[in-house]
């Protein structure tokens, strides 16, 4: 099951990942891609971690994710697969441990531009694995999601994953106040 959400409402227990346009973009510029991912406030069961994948490579095809003890022995995980640019999977519970991961083109499972061995997932933690940059220079980043929101507060995380964009500022909706300034790629 994948849950692409390009627009969402901020509220309690919300996580926002933004792939933003340049800081010098003209007022009203709608060229920025904002990916809003609503995150429930649940926690992984004992001995488990939660993992989700964000496809952030604008010229990469739809991808499938393979997971196993090593990348070479990995198997396709349907719940993390079939993602196109700007889509995120839902969290998938996995046993805490060390894994190998491959990200492969859905159309051709022999084309796997991301291969990672030794990905450590700790019990009780949530992770977002982000594929970013252009396909020729694609890279993976692992972000530990640390939601601190509860029923009375919210949380916003801004992550800059647009490799060909300089550092960005994030402004309030009225564009009067910078809430994040000069955020670099990754």
C-alpha cells in the first residue's frame, strides 16, 4: 500500500518533507514541490522498527524496494514498492536488525541504482529512506523520524532533497517570516 500525499493539513503528529525551489525564487513561484506526509503518532511494537521509503529522484523511473540480510539476498517488499517520484510508502514494521537494501526499476529488476548493505534499524525507532538526486548521481539517505508531537502539539520537519537547488529558506504562508534559513541539500 502506498500513500502519496502531495497536499495535507498540518496538525498533531505531522511530518513534512519538502523538496523546495531556490531561496531566490520569485514570490508566488509555484515551482516548489512540497511533499506532505502525515505521520500517525503510533510507535513500533517491542523489537520492531518502522521503515518507509520516499522517492525523491525526479528523473528516476518507478521503483521497487528489495530487503534482506544482504542486498544480494534481498526480496521485493510490495508495501515499499511501485513508487514514483514524490511518492512515499506507508511505514512497514520490521524486526530490529541489520539489513541489505536494493532499489530497482519496477520495469527491470536488474537495474538497481541503489544498493546498501549494513543498514541498522533499531527497535522502537521510525525511519524514512530517501532516494534523491538525479538518476545518474542517485543517493540514499536514512532519516530517523523522531516525532515529538502529541494531542496538543504538532511537529514540522523540513528536509531539502533537491540536489541541483542551492540552500533554501522556508517562509511562513504570508512570506513575512523565515522559519528555516539557508538549509543546504540533505
